[in-house]
């Protein structure tokens, strides 16, 4: 912005700060440069054009200054004031009287002048050579890539579009390719371009395709057995060998039963046909073996769930049905799960005749205890001498009013039933043929929900001295 003279004269305030009478030529050098430059060239007067304009119109300046300072000497002494070059901040060290400034600016290397090639730019003298060479819009220049001639202006629009300029491939393959052939490179040569696998049709980076083909499931493969199949692909191979390939060696389907035949699939039907009776007998042997296994597992399981407490609570459900069956079927006996008197004790089992037995037949339920062959019999004292009690529970909802029926006995050591049992289970027991009458069974809550509960307890403390 170029200020008007009026503005300029107002901005300057030199008379009061630097009195020309007081500043002698000798002490010029001692004038504080800050005061000197600030006073005479405030920041608003940086452009040399302003000063040039003012200086070239010195008549007006003088006239104006005269209007303010009537003293002619004042003006002269102002012009003799020592100042810095207006380009002091850019590095010009010149400092002299104000009147010599204009002449200095004509040669000051920091002062601007119009470009000598008439591009219109204002360029400091010191930068003119560079400007003409590198940035002037009117310079003549060659494109370094296509070597064509351009003016500076057209080169600027050419740069960034020159077809011969090598630029980095956008696929990040690391190559620099001339712009004119880049798209061809990206679509057909670049090893980082995406390519569809010709077998599975999925896209892969070109340089990983070889690795992909090693595992691609759709790649055609040859059956290792060289069978007649020709259109096999990798992902179907496992299934082919297992279920389809006629040459695959197979085990006979009766392998588990013991057949050791192994042969190609196409021979298998013949083998099965010719060996059906052998296979059948193998299967029978297997079934027998498995039955034994099942039996031993069952016994292991029942062993795990055995009761070693000496007390059995025996739940007899569907009692009405069992009772009516007993009435039509003579000697029908229900037996309880076996139980032990202690962990290494006697093995016992209760038996119940719903329609009675012996003296209680047709009128009472009878209950007995049997001694079964147990695992620790060899170490136990014989005959068995613990007292045994049987309790029929009254299942009243009010436990205080319940009235159970209990019978107990102490074994007679002379009875053969209490000697050590033989390995074959003994059907004989000992107990009460007239335990509870059928009349009594109907009373109270001995039968509830068609179920009766009987407790059999062996008291190990009550041992009869032999
Ligand atoms: Zn200068
Ligand atoms: Zn220029
Ligand atoms: Zn070019
Ligand atoms: Zn590339
Ligand atoms: Zn593939
Ligand atoms: Zn095959
Ligand atoms: Zn076989």
C-alpha cells in the first residue's frame, strides 16, 4: 500500500525526538540505531516505493515540511540525519545521511526492480539471476524428462503431466515407471497387481500366485492310485480316496470282528460274498465277548453303587400289581438289592413274599433275610451273629402320629442259614412268615401311592457270643 504524503508527514515525528541542532556530525555514530531507524522509517514505510515516491516529489515534501517547520535549516538537518537502508532487516549494512538514500537504493542489491524479461514480477537485484534462470514465467526451459522446449509458464503446467516422467507405481511394487506406460504396467506387468486365480477365481497379488497354487483346492490333481478318474481336484482328493477310488486299499468291513482281509475296493464285494459264513462266525464270537464285557461292567457298576451301611431302605413300588400277581403265582418272591453290613462285612439280601409264605401264606406278608456269598467271607466270623430288624413304615403325613411295625431277631448260631454261604446263592433265608397281616396292611398309611417302604437293619453291636 502506498501512503499519501499527508499520511506520511503525520506518521513521522522526527522534530521533537532528534533535534538537528543537538545532533552533531561527530556523534552520529553514537546515535542509537533503533531510534534512528524507528524515528525515520517506521514499520509502515518499508517499501522503497514509498520513499522513492516521496523523495522524487521532494518539492512537495519540502513545501509540506515548510508548512510544519518554517525553519529551512530544520529540513536540511533532517536530510542530513543518518539512517539505515530500508532493507536493513534483509541484511543491507548501508547507513548514511537520508539525502543519500535514494541514490543508494538504485544500487542496493536488496531493492527490487521489474524482471528484465518483462514477466511483470518485482525481484530484488540479488535474486534476479536466479529468477531469470529458474522461476521467470518468460524464461525458456527444457523438460528434464521429455527434453521438449517450454516457456517457464507452460513448463509449470507441463510438470506433473509429462508422459516421460518416471513415477512410483501405486501398487507399491517399488518400481518407477514412465507416466505414459504406467497404466499398462499396472494392468499387465506389475507383480503387485491383483490377478484372479484361474482355478478358484479368487483375487490374489500376482507375486503370491505361485504360493497360492500350491494349496488352491480347485487345482486339478491326479489320483495317486492312478485310477480311471480324470477330473479330480485337490479338495476332493481325500473323499475320493476314502469313498470312491476303485484302487484304494480297504480293510474288510468285518475288521473289528477279526477279518484281516485288505484289498482294492473293486475286490471287496467279491470278498464279502465269498466269506459270509466266516464273517458271521467272527461276529458271533465278538458278540459273546462283548456280552462278557457288559456283564463285568454291570458288576463293576453295581459294586460302585453298593450299600455298605448295614441298613437297607427298600422301596417296593407298584405294590397292588405285585400283590395280585403273588396271589395267582405261588411262591412269588421279591428280592431287595444286596447290601453289606460294613465295607468289608457280610453281604445280605432281603426277600419279601407279598402273599405270604409258610405260616403266613394267603394272610400275611412274609419277610426274610438271606446271606449271600460276599467278597470278604473268608475273613469274617461264622456263623453270622448280628441281630436283624425289619421295619414297615407308616407313611403318615404327620411323622409324630406315624406308627411303624418292627420285628427283630438275634440269629441262632446253630441254624445252617447263618453258616458261611456256598458260592451258589442259597435260597434259604430267616425271618418272619407272619410279618404283617393283609388286614393290617390296609390300615394306616403302610401303603401310600401304591408303594411300601421296608427298612432292614443289621446291628453290628449286638453280636451273639458263639
Ligand atoms: Zn540497501
Ligand atoms: Zn521474469
Ligand atoms: Zn516433459
Ligand atoms: Zn507396479
Ligand atoms: Zn485358486
Ligand atoms: Zn483314484
Ligand atoms: Zn472279511
